[in-house]
C-alpha cells in the first residue's frame, strides 16, 4: 500500500503510522510553523519547518493534512486507507473538510460505569486486570490502538521479539482475558467532578461521548522532558521515545548519521536497539557518569533489587563497545544548527573542559520525564512543584490514592517510577477501587505481592537515579525558544518576569507561552524554574477544556438561549500572588485598587495630573477580567443588549454607546501617545440574521442606535458575502457597524501600565486588600503587605468592587459574572470583521495569528473557595455550535483551548465617580469594561483629583437609577 505526499509516492507497511512511512521514505519536514513575535526581548521569530518530535501525540509538531482533513497527527494516524497526505502550513490554504460526526440531537451520548481507567500502559492495564472479575462495569480508555503504552509498544509484524516485547504481549493477553471494556484510539478532552462522580469527555472514532464513573484511576504515564538548547525545534531532532517507537513498533531506524543524547538509561537502550537494527550511532552522549567507580555501591543496590534490568543494561553497554560506538559520559548537546533540517550539533563536556561539533542527520534526545497530570489537575488534585525536574507532581500516597475520594493516580502520571513500579501501583489502585465500590475481594495475597514488587522497583529506581546523577542543565540563553508552539524565547519570559509577572498565568498573558497546541506541556516547567528565581512559583496553568485539541464538529451542540448572566454575587477575594517583597509604602496621595485596564488608566491619568499614585492588586497587572478579555471594541448592541433579553437594562445599555464611541477614540489616542502597537484594528462589525423576525429585530436596533449617534445600517446577503465570504449562506441580512474593531488586551493593558509608571505611578502586586476604614480626611487601607494611608481612593477591582465598597458600609449593585471564551487552531482568513448573531449568544473575531476567538457571554463558574474561574463543557459545546452555524468552516478546525474570567454584572451602564458619602473615594466599574476601560478609568481619577465628576458622566454616577 502507498499514499501520495505532495507528488511523491510513499510506500507503507501494515501497521505503519503516516509518520513511520514518511520517515522510512526520508521525508521529515511536515508542519510549517507560522512566524510569530517572540516577545520584546526575543524579537520576531520566523516561520520554520517542523517534523516528528515526541512521537506520541503530545507536541503536535507532526501535523499533516490527510485526505482533506486538516491538522492530523502523523505519529498517531495509521497509514492504512490513506490516499493523500500534505504538509500542514499554519494559517494557510483552505480549511479542510468536516473533522468529525456531529453529536446526536439530544446531546453527547452518556454512559455510566463503576470504574474508569484512563491509560492502558503498564499501570492502567494492571489496574484493569486487578479490578476485573468482580461484576463491576470497568472501562479502560486509551489513545493508542494497542494496549501497552510507550513502554510496552506493540511490535511491528516482522519485528524480533525481545524480553520487553514478550512482557508487553503477556500483559495484553491477560488484559484481553478480562471482563473489561476497552475504548482504544480514544482521548480524554474534558474532566470534571460531578457531585460524587467523575465526568469525562471522550473523543474517538470520529465522535465525542461522555463517561460518568463512580471511581477513576488515572494511568496516563509520562512524556519525555525536552532538552532545551538553540535549534532544538529542527526536523531531525526527536525524542528518544519517538526513535524507539519507529524501531520497536515499525521497524524503521531513523535515517542518516545518528547520535543519542540522554540523561538516564533510556539513551543506552535506544543506542543498543539502533545497533540491533543495523545502525551504529556516532555517539551516545550521557549527562550522568554511570560507570564511575563511586557508583559501585549503587550498582550493587540496583543489582540486588532487579538483577535482570542491570544485566540488560550491561549487555547493551558491551554491545556498544563491540560496535565501536563511543559512550561519552558527562557530555551534552548545547546547540543544533541547520537550514530547514538538522545538519550539525555542538556538544560540550559538563565540566567545561571540551567542546566538539558533530555532523548529524538525526539527534535522539531526552532529559528525563514529566508526568501527564492534566486530568488530575482538572479534577482539583493538589500538586507540588519539583524545581529539580520542572515537574508538577500530583499528591498521592504510595499506592496511588489522592486526597480526592475515589481518585487514584497510578504509575508515572504521578511521578517517575518506571514500568515495574507502574504495574505494581496499578494493581494496588485497581484493588483499592474494587474495594471502594463494594465488589468482592480479590484473591488473597495480591495486594501484598504488589506492595513487595513496588518496594523492589522503588529501591531499583532510587539506586538508578543516583547512578545517573548529573547537575541541572544551564538555563537557556536569551534567544533560545522554550515554547515550541508559539516560539517564545527565554529572553521574553525573563523580560515578562522582570516586568512583574509573578506566576505562569501572567507570563502567559505577556508572552503567549503555553497558548499553543501542546498547551504548555513542554515550556511550563522551564518557565516555572525561571519564576523560582524570583520567588515561589505557583502551580501551573489553570487546566481548562479541551485537555487536548478536539475537533469542533464533534462537540458543537445547540443549547437553549437565555437572558442575563449566571451571577457570582460575592466572589471570594483571590489569594494574593506569592512574592518576596517589602511592605507597601506607609502613605500616598492616591491609592488605586485594581490593576486591570480601568486601574491602569486611572493611574495614568492621575500621575499625569501630578498626583502621587500607588496601584495595588492581589495579582499582577491584567490578571483578572482585563487579561481574560477577548479584545472586542464594541460600538453596537449585542443580541442580549436590546429587546427582551436585557432584563430591563436596555435603556442603560443604549445610553452607554456614546461613551463606547468616545472610549474607542481614546484607545487610538493612547496607542499613538505610548508609541506601542495595541494591535487596534477598526474592522467593522456585523450582527447576522437568518430569519425574518431577526431582521425586524435588527431594524429596530439600528433605529435605536441611530438615536444616540451610532452609525449602523442593514445590509443584505450580497454585502455580507463581499465583507466576509466565510459567513454561511443561511445568514440573509446583517446590521453593519463600520466603527467596531478589536484590540489586543495582552499588549494594551501592560503598555498603559508602563506609561503610568513612566509618568510616576507605582504598581505593587501580591497585596490583597483586607479592610478599608475612613480616618478623618484620609483612608487606611489594610493589605496583606501592610497598611497604606491615602488621601484619595479609586475602587476599580472589577467584580470585587462591591466587596471593597462594603468595607466602607456602602452596598453597590455589582456582582460577578464568570464568562468564558473558546479558541480554535489557526486558519486562513475567515472573519475579517467582528461577527455576532441577532438571536444567539455569539461574538467572534479572527486574531492576527489566524485563530478564531469565540465568545458571547457564555457562562463559566467560579470556585466558591478560591474564586478561580473555570469553563463549562455545556458552554463550550453551545458556543462552538453557534460559531459553526455562522462560519461553517469551523467544522474543519480543532478547538485548542478555552479560558474563563470573572466579568462584572451591573445594570448595563458603567458606574463612575464618588462613592455616596465618600467624596474622596471614586468607583470605576462596568460590564463592557475593556471597550470602556480607558475612559472610565480617566473619569474616575479626575473625579477624585479635581473634586467633581464631569457633567458628561452625570447619568453614570454611583447611585443613579435607570
């Protein structure tokens, strides 16, 4: 069998993946990454070719187009039945065909089981075997076609079976004999706790389903930690595991001249396998020094625990000696170079005594392992950061039990332990889950035998990593890419931290680190190590669905429409950032509470008026709603801002439009003043209609907007098509507002804060406000970093503004409204302007990078204990459905990520000016806060500095009634 790859016929063998067949043919350049800006320090990073890197579906660098379907992982897609393959070019060409079947009309099919096990590697398969035979409904979910995981890979049909292959075959046979249902080729894209059950969103075989389980064992294993050095993204550089998959599962040896660079025994094993495949590596570089005399005691300890492993390691070492392959202990790769592919690497001794250059076609590299912990974190499992490895380690006991009732983490998904430990821990987790579910006890002695095996495996692992001990890698140089997906450099991350980013979320907002397809799996640990140099790094990115990119078509499902917001009346105050900082200054002329767009704007205006200004926030600049905003500059009413859905707030919303027009003008002026591109683009905006009653709604809305001076008018199908050809033909009319546009909040708010600093304002984070009291003509503000006396005060803390006002005895009608957004992969131009629907919750725009940003006030939820927001699966499904209805090409895209933020729920109009009874304390709050942010912040600052609210804002004063 064969397939076409851009005019080249590529033969494929039974069992081959597309990647394996391409590697056998010597074709390595698969994805063309788009040019991106790598941050202020990193500068522009150009487009470049990418190839197979991880070989297990994590990195997403091997994307190709397969028979018209976009963004398919070559390493995870079988070649059987494939006719045509093409390179994937980010944001170019045409959107492919629909990627998945739509859900049934009644929604995603739901199955209820007793026990779900995710991952069919050594730990998951062992857990399933242990839990079977007790009458329980047990389901084993795995993304691979065959059980065994990365360690027990199923061999190619003609492969010679070694001891590891035979052990894997035995495990698969035992699993096949059990009463366990297997869902192969199925990934988990969503995980949440649902009462006492665990809810999993699955995708496989072209459709999405739901699984509800009373108990859950996570056995997702680990992935290889990358060795980060200049040039590590070149085609020809792959992980050791990827090369092993080629050899062990497909009988393909990576081509040309090959070297292996590792930290740990996996590199030795691969080098031996290359020799057995008839390919002698130029060198095995090992960061540790396992053969030094001082390791003898640990070698004996490892031999005592597991003699078979030590014997196989010794045999591999002798095989390299016989083949003449040099083993260079205490060496590492420090740079790779090449034009479009790997051509040479620079290597260096760790003690700094020598450097060399090797001409290479293939480098197989690894630097340890990181746990796949995203499901555990989504379920709320506590984690701790290990600075030595850059890993987030979920909390669990020796047998895999977590602090969450009914949840176990078995194997390397909770921390590296190796296959023997994984099987023992999987057995213990399966037995414990079986007992918790009230099933019949397993045969006597199984648990004790597993505990003995686990103890033995851990003794071996402890000795092994003492044998392979090596100093940590030097920190990456400024221009080195650490985020493969978004090409963010180490210098950009350090620059963000130096400017005040004190957690991963802040670094992400300033640099785009972790916003790509791998969702931070490769870059987060390194960034957290950087953060550790400035204080305590916080646990990684808040995990949101989807946990892996999922076809939009598979999850798009219509939901009922509604009015208003899901409120969070008193969102708990967010914990302050953990930073090492001195107390705040004892006094200031003006204290601004809140470092979002309104707070930054208020500080800028006050500082320019010559007032000593201090801004405090629990988190860094832009952490909350401002940083979670999609950046639309709204000038027309949305579907839920006019008519029956407003809940009586229509007048307030309509009267706010002139302020929005004025604020958009201020946005443009600030961009010019600061000489920083906010990526403002006045694209116009369309609100679309597909039925006659919706057209009537638009006609009334346009007339109302005209009465307050907003230019908008009705257009027909031909004009819609001319402006936005990607819009569905079912959209027959639209309200067109030429003044609408967009801005990038991740750039704009920090730039305005920087301008405020330049004008003399001071920003301090990690300062949670704990109390405010009036003391004569001034205020005492108690924070987690000390008490500040201020003559004037501006409250602009978004949804938390009401809580601050209550500290002064004033109740304000301000609530929280947790909302969420959805982002697709990059696409060719589909939406040249802002898009909305006249009868549905939808806002949509296309970012400069090509991603579609989809929103429209869909509800998220807030954790009542921490105040952290998280997305809802129902909202993702409903929001994507509306987006696909408006732009049908969405069905050919993957959803990459979502996020949630705490918006403000207010009466529709902004609230500006002095707090009743407190003329020296102003409020700045509003629901359409990002569009209005600069104007409202300016007005609030002027009201306390000049002693009065401008008359043009009288209708928006605190305490007004509509």
